């Protein structure tokens, strides 16, 4: 979901232990590498399901509507923004806010080398508990600071619970580490980073075996269709208590504080200013894309649960929504 590129040298190392042991062999599906030099346009591909689906859908829709062949390139968020500025990348399918507000401020507001679509999909981010965790008394984020309740999340017998906080390359994962430090539960829980497919498979296993689990969650997402999970209660967002240091600070995690809920979230399509100037018709098309939260949930379900390849999903989606896509292309 949402997301950063570089590893932070100040972040403590750790191993994803038994919580993911049963599912560590999962192979995460990804699209083939492409030769960007031969492409008429390049679309960045994030490493989460809805971003992968949308990237492929844009590739197919733009190809059929405008006759431009697109290459898909997997890359992290900061590299994608740098590529949008340099001309190496033309379109980013899913820019999450507030996760990438610093990049938006730099490239969209200050340098004006990137354009962010005005339309957005409403979203939210936080921590969720399985039904077994809730029944065991873990209902609030303050419960995670209780060593006895934290021990209920232990999977390897060391008495210390595990908490999946997201993929290593997500900005949200680093912010969840800030939140764990700020609330204090980092002291008695192991914060596990792993790809989303592995984290979601761990949720499946926990539900199937009746084991309590707490994990980073976001919506729209299919996990709420598959399982009975609830968002942990926590203090409402307060901008005075949400202080995320600039990513240029090598100690930004240590210098940040966030002991409140996430602010209201959303995600947008973005494209390079130069690409928009050259292809004003496609820029206008991107501005009109109006995916709904329900459609995004369906995307994640198709890719993550049904294991449909993103390219296959995109071909069918575009065919099924041809009239709607034609409307996006018309002035």
C-alpha cells in the first residue's frame, strides 16, 4: 500500500520469525521486466495489488484508446517520482497521501515537474485485529503496550508477540514503526516487515487456526471481505501530535512522533508535466479516471486471492468497461 523506496540505515534489523514461517515460501507474482527505451510511455508499477492492477489497466486502456504502447516498470515510490521528473517515467498509477506528501510537495508543488490528478480514491490506514485477537481483549492500540496481551500474539514461544507492519519498501511501514515507538508497544512486540502476500497469508493462517493476530491494514482492501477483522481503537488524528520528520533526515524515524490515528488518506494517479504537455489528451483521460473503493477492493481480491495475473485482469476489466473508458477519453 503506500510507500517508500530506500532502506533507512538507522532502522534496527530483525528477522520475520514463526509468524511468517508457514508462508515464507509464497512466490509473489509480478509482471515481466520491460525495456523502457523502446516504449512510447512508461508506467511505474508499485508492489501492492491495487497499484499493480491499475498500472496494467492504464496500459491496456491507453493502448486501445490512444494507440500508444506502454512499458510497465516495477519500482519504488521515490524512484518513481525521480523518474517522473527526469522523463524516465511518464505515469504513476497510485500515489498515496499523506504517505508521500513530502514527494508531492517537492515535485508537484515546488518543482512542478509532476501533476497529481484532482480525483482521488478515499482510503484509510491503521492496525487491525482478527476476531480471535478481539475476543482475547485486544481492541485498542493501548492494549499492544500490555505485555500480557502482547504475548498473546507470540508465535515462536519467546513470550514476545509479532506484529506485521507492512512491506519493507512502503512508506507506511516506516510510519508504523514511528507509531510503534511513539505509542510504546515497540518495546514488547517484534515489528515484522514482509511483502504483502506473505503478511496476508499469515492473516489467513491465523484465522484458520484461531490464533490472535494484529497487523497493519488499509482500505480499500479484500481482507475485510475475507475475514472478520476490526480496526484497533486509538486517539483521533491530531496534526499537533503527527510530526513526521523529512525523509532527507537520516534519523527521520527517530526524530518523528505519531501517537494518534492516521490522518484521512487517499490515492491519486500522477503523471509527468512534460508528458502531459506532449499528450494533453492522455493527461485529460487520466484526470477523468474515477475508480471506486469497491472496484479497488475487487482488484485486490482478484490478484491476491484468485491469483489472476495483473495483465489478464486488466484485459478483461478494460473490455468490460469499454463504454466508461470511452467517456474518460472524450472532452
